[in-house]
């Protein structure tokens, strides 16, 4: 459906970005995005640390821009 499109996603979901991005990586839907502008909220949800956020970003198959 997005073939030929340049897809930019902006995500600010107050801690829900972790399970969303984990599922996108698992389902390989992260390949759809060319860029992801995301505000990460480590330590807001138990179990999601800054270190985990950095590792999650490395696993994504798109350009990631951190913003806040």
C-alpha cells in the first residue's frame, strides 16, 4: 500500500512507544517507515530503561529522530 511513498511517523504516546515498537519490529512493519520521529519515555513505565530504549532504536529499520 505504501510502495513508492516516503513514510514519516511522529510518535508521542507517553510510554506506549515501547510495546508498539516491539510489535512493529516483530511483525516487520517497521520496514514501512522511512523516518520515525519519536519521543521516548524511559523509566515512565516499569521495565523500560534508557538503555533499553537505545537498544530498541538500534533494532529499527528506519531513520530515527528523537525529539521532545
